[in-house]
């Protein structure tokens, strides 16, 4: 495995620093941009988008509602929501069916910046993962979230959901948000590598289920030129999704990364000096 | 599942048994951990009730339904033109992210177009509410008659005068002041059929701590037993008295006295107070009246 000091050195040498970080920079731009759009309202009185990631209103006309929140609402027993929420959840689900379910995680969700920062620091400090648990915990979490809503008759998980707590906290200036941010950061720093986003988060699990059917995918179209440097596995938040697409040629698998857990973050595209990966659709190049 | 695929790749039976054992152990571990977390969240969600001084926006569904319907997006907060509404924060008693206001700090202004309601994406604030006077956010109650200065005999009536449903939700009742024996008390009385629970009275109360407070309706209201019938209502409904014959009450007065119901009170009857036959007096009332 490549040492962290020279991780990405080949890609930078071949493609230049900018192109070797293209998708990462675009992703940060998207994450920060969306946060800024939400903040322009309360800070500058420019109401392009109102609300928060749980439910929002774009340009006073396009409603959006978070699918897992909507699911919890139904499970909690409120089965007659206004049409706004139904339209909103269809718009959001439809959008992510196009661009990749977990594109939410890597391009929109504010927690991703926190966990990426924790991961970066963990690598710098050489902290080895101490606790290991399955990538499937998130699906158990998803089931638990729905069951708890069903049993308690309220959106109980929203009381501790760090994604909505952090986003709402930043947008609405609610106190104590820093504690949640710190909690997620420390969890990812010390407990497990990519702990929250790739193991636990039930919201990511829900978007992963959408992602199983989504159109835009990362493809290893030039997998025959792969030189086995393994850097894509090192940078990928969900390394288990790469293997079948990249190495499945003999078994007739791939070259599309079909796993819903892929976040379409594009880091593998950036880091590959041989340009093995590219964005494409599930069906065509 | 992936486990089946994995064991196909490793055909030896022993390895398959071990991997199955590990799989079961992993599943049990995950299920227990996540289950415990779920139990905690569930109990946490049931533990906190909405504090009595936190009032939901107009049109809010009953609290149980509200908590299942509100996505905690804050759109109602954004569309409140007077910045009355706020969102429950971490460590506050109000469920995190749900909208409320505290009447004493800033009461609902009762906008005619109720902008906070239609913007609610789910209908946790009921879109059927189009007349703000029909909102029932809570009920104002004169909770402290020891400090309300109206009860002390002073003229105040501030709550009566700021009330947006003036003269209907709060009226001022005049009562004799027993302390002076010649002055009146001007007592504020809240009527639940008109009070919207906006809280302007609580905000305006001139005391250090308000003597009139908006409470959640379920705390503020009593409830009659379902078998109660109010005689005057029943009489009005039937158009006549249901106790027949409806006799005027007669007092057992001293001989030769009568009671004048038109204000004169006790009267001496002019003719001789004595019956001719004393037995008539003793038998009075036995045969259905004189």
C-alpha cells in the first residue's frame, strides 16, 4: 500500500495538482455553496432557499423534503401529509435517482466535511483504527430508526440525528451545535475509520438504497490499464465498492460501480494516475 | 447475501462453519448494539414533554400528532414576519428543532393571513386554519388572583384592552369590593370559546410576573361529566320548562307576610294576618297550594 506521504503523488505528477483534485474541489465548492445559499437568507436577507435539509423551499416555489424524514413521519403515524411534502420528497428522490443516491452524502451533507477532516487528521497523526464493525450496521440503524418512529409515534431519531442537528444548528444559529460537530469528529478520529458516514449513518443508508438504482455512476472503463497502485482503495470512503468493478473483468462483472454505497465523490477518478475511472451512466459509457 | 458468496469462494467446510459462526456473532452484536441505541432514543423521545410556557404556532396539531408530522425544517419560523417563533435547541426542554414561542417574551401577533401555516410542508400546522380567530394555541387563564391588581381593587384592565378579540375573549366583570363595601372590582374573565391563546395578555400584564398566563388547553380546561345537563340550556332547547308545573318558588313566611319579587321584598299583607280557622294555616301546602 502506498504510504500516506506520497499518496496521490503519481496523479499530481501526471495530471498536475489541479486536475488531481478536480472532483474534490468541485465537491467542496458544492458543499460550501449549498451551506452559503442557506445562510444567505438569515445573514443577508437573500432568500434563495429557506428551511433546512429536512425540508426546504427553493425560490419560494420548489419544495424539497428529506426522504428519511418523510419515511419517519409515515412510520410515526402521520400518513396524511400535505401535498407539498409529497411533491418535495418525490423531487428529492427523483434528483438522487439521477445523480446517484449517496451523491447527497459527498456533495451536499455538511457532516461529510467534518468526517473528511477527521479522516485527514487521522492519517496525518497515523492513528490506526481500533474498533472495527460491519459496513452493514447502517442498515440496522435504518431499520431501528423506522421502528423507533413506529413505536414512539414521533420522529425520535431526529432528536439525535447529527446531520439535521448540525445543519439546522448552523442555519438557525441554535446553540450547542459545536458539541455535535465535535462528537462526530472525535468518533471518526478515534473510534473507526470513516466511522459515521460509512458505517453508522442511517440517512446514508437510505440514500444508498436509492443509489442502487441511480443513473449516474463511477465506471472503471479503462480498468485494463490499472497498475495496482491501490491508491483508489486508500482514498475511497467505501473501498468495498471498487473491487468488483475494477477487478471483475474475468468474472464478467463491471466496469460500472453498481453498489449503492458508492457516494459518487470522484476521489478515485482524481487519484488515479492512469485515468482508469470516469463518471458515466449505469448503461452507457 | 455476501456471506453466501464468500463461502462459495472458500469451499472447505470448516472455514464455512467458522464464517457462519462469526456471521451469527456479528449479527447478534450489531442487533444488540443498535437495539439498545433504539431503546435509548425511544425513551429519550418520550421523556421530554413540551413545557407549559412553550406554545406551538397557530394551527398546530395536537402535540402527539404534531411530533409525528413536524419535519423540524423551520420554514414557519422563517415566514413569521414578527420573529415570534423560534426553534427548540439542544439541551432545551422543547423537542429539538420544533417551533414554539414564549408568550411573555413575544406573543403571537395573529396576522390575518397566518403566513406560518401554509408554508408548513407537511400540514403539522393544519392548512385548514384560514381564520386566525379560530386558532387555539392555548388558553389564557388568570392564574393568580392574589397578585392581579384588579382583584386588589385597582383599575387595570390591560389584558382586556390588548386582547385582539377584545370584549369576547376577555370581558371585565364588575363585582362588589367587600373591603370598602362601596367600590367595585373590575375582574378580567377569559372565555374559552373566543380565546385564541395568542398570549398578548400575558405579554402585556403589568406585574413583575404575569398574573394571566396562556396554558396548554388540556391543562387549562376542566371537563364536565358527560351526564351533566344544564337546566337553562335544556329549557331553551325544549322551548319550555322540563319541570312541570314550573311553579314560582314560595317561601314559608310568617303569617301575613308575602314576598314581592319585583323588588319590594318582604311585605306586610294589608288585610288581617289571621286566618279565620287556624287549621287552614296548619294544612297549607298539603292539597297543592292555597
